[in-house]
């Protein structure tokens, strides 16, 4: 297995729209294995979407496991939200957006239903609420070419962009 590079905002590849998976062959299984390997090797990572990673083809795949023991892996392929209910406005961070430094509140549905395929192409539907629902919505946004900053007011995003540039300058000085 391979640990993949996580793309960092404002990398333009974060805007790519995921490619639906049609053939669940060995190459897709390797991508999923590499995604889980990357996920588990990344501290404080709840989930990753293929569009966040340095992959030639950004498949419509997300891997999720926010359990403390990292023993509850969930792979959503070709996931689609079919139902939304309620609202939550909670802090979010992202492995692609300076995760140690930037967290902002984002409005999401409190409860969702999602249709998806597992890593072998078998169809499923799950219900999620609270943090689990927020996590899935965040990852499916990535697969649609969006980062959570896209949900924020333009002025707030400009302020974050300035903070990112400052953090990048500090990181270069420390090298």
C-alpha cells in the first residue's frame, strides 16, 4: 500500500469533480487501500475523499473512520444524498485546509440518507446524523469539487486566505 499526498488549499485540483466508478477492478481496490492507508497515517483524520489526493483520476470514493481505535472503516463509492433533515452549524476542519490552524462553522443537514456502493460495487443505503452526517456531507462536497470554505461568506474566505499566506511564509522561514 502507498501513502498518498494530500492536496493543500488553494491547489486547483481540489476543484475537480470526481469520476464515477463503474468497474470495481483491482486498480480501484488499490486506490481504496491506499486511501485508507493515507487516512490512518494522517493524525486527527476523520475521512478523505479521492479528490483531495494526488491521484491521476479522482474517483468518486471517500473513506471514513473517526473511531478512536480506527477499526470502523467505511468506504462510500458513488455516494449520493437522497434525504436531508434539520440543520447543524458546527466547526469543521479539513486535511486540505491547514487542519491545525483553520476551523470554521458550516451549516449542514442534521440528518441524511445516502445511497452508495461499497468497495465491491454492492448497493447500500445508510442514515447518518450529527457528526457522522456532517462528515459525509463534507466528503461528498469534496467529490463535487468543493471545500468547506465554499460555504462561507466571501469576506471570511479572504481573511482565511490571508491567514494561509501568513502560515506559508512562517513555514518557509522555519525551514
